[in-house]
C-alpha cells in the first residue's frame, strides 16, 4: 500500500476522486471513505477529508477484503 500526501500533486489527487462512504456508517460519521483511482482503491478517514490517503492496487485490495470477510483481522 502507498500513502499519499494530499498536499502534493499525484497521478490521482484526492480532491478529484469520487469518494463514497459505507452504507454501514453510523450517525457519528466516523467512517472510512473509498474512491476508485487509476488501477487502485483510495481510502481516507471521513472525519479528515483533507488528511492522508492510503491507496492499494486492486488485487491487494481484493485480498484484504477477502481476509476481512474471513475474519483474519478480527480483534481477539
């Protein structure tokens, strides 16, 4: 995964992406937001849209999602 600094221009600046918030987000709106970037998925904190953005290549993102669904990253 790559961390992007939104103050520096990159090949997919965060302010140009179409961000989506999970439908499972509660009333606090403390959620993650996702956006499709060029051959990657971008992730940011919904409470800090100008903050850091993490990107993952699509195959790595799919692997992470499958691991989450299996419970590989659940807390004890």
